[in-house]
């Protein structure tokens, strides 16, 4: 068995390590290296796809409920608006910022921001209404600089610049997994045409042929946004979303 | 346009064609046709098949009349109601129909109106794995009917499910829900008009053919509207809070209460006999898989 003892240094090793330790100490005294961001005087630069506070554009919302269905934290409630539409509200007390809602939104009505520091005084305030989501919240900014983390070789260093990071970003809405609605039991179709009436993108068509006494139903896969509105409204539950 | 995409439930269609029925009154909405041909002619049996299939879910059975308030604006004119109405192109049924055998039977484990065979068939089918849901008519303290979905016999201990309530029940609208929920199949017990409604649904729509696996018909001469029959029974001295059983035996309506019995000739109810029952000649529910009733059996069943 080999016994592990204290390492043995000769004089030149000892000198080398001492010099290295002293020079590190001197360097830290003259120019201290710090890896913490001095928030709120400076902010870390976040990537554009940062999962932060969410904004909502009612113009693009088709009330398809996808966001509230997909939310794993049950943080999204759809509320009826005066227009008769249903719009999302977010309970930030529950939201886990996974942004599945944004990814699943077929119209790109929900989008992210780099805002991650909204403060609330009560739990009730965390329940964010649709109106509150349309404009970004009021932010008091004290930051005078931005910090980038730079990874070079094995080391991580900080690069500080005197500029302000834009918190409201313009990112392309996610395409998600392209889905399309199909009918899985044509025989059970009532031809009530609800799918056609509800479709926002004009993908569903129903043409009544009086002479032949038939209704020709069709879903145009190119136009279908996969929002699932027709699937939800079909009273016979014979429509399904499948991958395009 | 892309063609049919594969789904987990089979082929999905992007283009399909649906046949629409012929309108007897041209240029009128389908519901107006139903109203004119069935409801206004007093042929309607309140089987509520139309209520169950209407995609706008706006056909209602209120004040004992099937109606569609504001149908002028709200009817989608799809024709589903006339496609499924057993009385629209009424072909009266009568007699026994085709049968394999008839027999007297009594359940060993359940108590019901007579031999509790209605209950037994549904639970046996659940035990056999033929169906995963059965529909029963339940009642409240005031003998108003409601429909109950059973999925196992443990539910039976808590509920007064068996037993005949001589009041219409919204079975078919619940059947549609059951069909949508069920993974295996659904069993249903109903009066002959409801059985015909189920068969119509099955004839027209594959989803009902596939899912409704057991249709038990009850022998039936008549049924009543709650408001009318309850008023009459109260006048006759029936106390609903004590009522445990209603029956029609040898031409007499028998209301059994915990402390007494009220009996009178059914013929006294003629004035409140629903018009739809007057035209019906199907006593045995000819179209059912199994028909259950007490006529002709010896006492004790
Ligand atoms: C309105 C009506 C009229 C009837 N008329 C006759 C008749 O003239 N002659 C005759 O021999 N038999 C008649 N019956 C059948 C009889 O009363 C018994 O239901 C039958 O014998 C079955 O008895 P059971 O013990 O096997 O059923 P149980 O095991 O007691 O089951 C009874 C079944 O009836 C269902 N049911 C109860 N009330 C209603 C209702 N209002 N609508 C639909 N389903 C209901 C319950 O869901 C249950 O499944 C009638 C039944 C009804 C509902």
C-alpha cells in the first residue's frame, strides 16, 4: 500500500508559488475583480428570448384558449371582454415563466419582455388583468450600465459598458409545432358549419349544394393556423389537431 | 391543399361531404320543419333526441314542450334534428318485433321496480367489460327525475336508482355526453320512444353506432309530465316525502308510501296523458336489444 504524504516542494517551487500568491493579492488590491452585477445600478444583458414578464396584444388574439390549456401551472384564466371575446389574464403568483403560452399562441398575441423585476405588495396584485398586460408596467430605472458575461478560454469575465439594455424586445412570434385540424369521423359530421363560422383564418369552408343535397366541408391545411378553435367548438368532437 | 394526415385515431379528412335531409317545407329552417311536422301536430314524444344532437344546444324541453327559443336567429339549419327525430317520418312500431326468447327473470343482487333486470343488465355489462358507463334515471325527494351515469356497482349503494318514475327524463342529452366520455361503450335504459331515438342516432352517426353497445327498452303504455302528474298525485293525497314506489298494476296507478298506499284507475289520468303517448303503439320497445317489463309475469317479479 502506498502512503499519501504531504507534497514535497523544493526551494524553487516554494518561491514560485509565493510570488504567484503575492501578485494575485496585489492585483486584487489595485483592480478588484468582481463577478456580481451591481443591480439596480447596472443590469445584466439578457438575451432577446429571455422568459420575462409577458405582454398581450388583443388585436392578434383569437380567443382560442391554447395558452390557458397549455399552462402547466394553471396560471392563465380566460376572461370575457366587453367585445364578447375571451382574453387571457395571468396570475404571476402561479406563473413559472415557462412561456409555453407564448410558444403555443397561434396568432403571436403574447410576447416576452426582458422585464423580470416586477414587484407586488399583495398576492392579489399578482393577478394581472388583460388590460394590464397590453402596456409594459411602469419601471423606475436606476441602471447606468449593462454587464455582459464573457467566457474566454476557461475563465468567465465581465464586460461593463455604459449603455442601457432595451427591455421591450421585438421577437418574431414562435412558430411552435405546426398543427392542422382534421376530421376523424366524417360520418358523424352534422354539417352544422360551426367550424367554418368560428375559423379566424378562413381555412374551413362549407359549401351547400342544394341540388345534390350535400354540404361540402373542407379544411385548407395551408391556411389553418392550428389554433384549435374548431376542435374546441365541434359538438360531435370529431375534429383533431395533428402535425402538419 | 394537403391530403389526409394520419392521426392516432385513424385517417383524418381534410375534405368531406355530408348529406342533408330533405325539407318537407321548402325555404323554411329545419327546426321549423320539425316544429310543424312533429311538435305542432302533437306527435312529439319528448324523447329529446333532437335536444341531444342540436349543435347549438338550444333546443330545450321547457314547460313540457320541446322548443327552440329564437330559432329564427339561432338555428344553424343543419338538419340534425330532423335526421334523428323518430317521429318526423313516423313509422309506428308495434307487437314484439324479432326476438330470441322471452322469459321471467329476477336479479339476485339488486332490488328494483319488478325483477330489477333493468339494473342487472347494465351492471352485468359493466362487469363483463362490454360498457364502461350506464345511464340510469334517478330522482330527488320531490320525484323530479335526473339522469345518473354509473360506472361501477359501488355507486348503487348510495343511490335510489332502480324503480320506475312515471315522469319524463332527459336521458338522450346525457347519452350524448356519455358517448363523448366513454372509452369502451355505453349502456342505456329507456322508454320505447327513447329507444327509437337511440336507433335513429345510430343509424345517422357512426360515433353512436360504435359507442352505444346496450339498449334496454322498458315496456311502456304512457309517461307523464312532472308538473301535471305531481299536481294530480298531491290532490289524491300523495306525500312525496314519504313516497317510495310508483307503479301501474292491473289498470291502477299505485303510489306506495311508508305509511299508506294511494290507488286509483289510470284512466283517471287520461286528461293529462301526453299527446305524444297517445299516438304511440310501441309498447315493448321493439327496437331495443332487450325489453323489460312486468306485464304477463306472475306476482313477485
Ligand atoms: C314511464 C314508464 C311506463 C311504464 N309502463 C309499463 C307498463 O305499462 N307495463 C309494464 O309492464 N311495464 C311498464 N314499465 C316498466 C316497469 O315499470 C319497469 O321499469 C320494468 O318492469 C323494469 O323493472 P326492473 O325491476 O327490471 O327495473 P329496475 O332494475 O328497477 O330498473 C328500472 C329502470 O327504469 C329506468 N327508469 C325509471 N324511470 C324512468 C323514466 N321515467 N324514464 C326512463 N327510464 C326510467 C331506470 O333508469 C332503471 O334503469 C314502465 C316504465 C316506465 C319508465
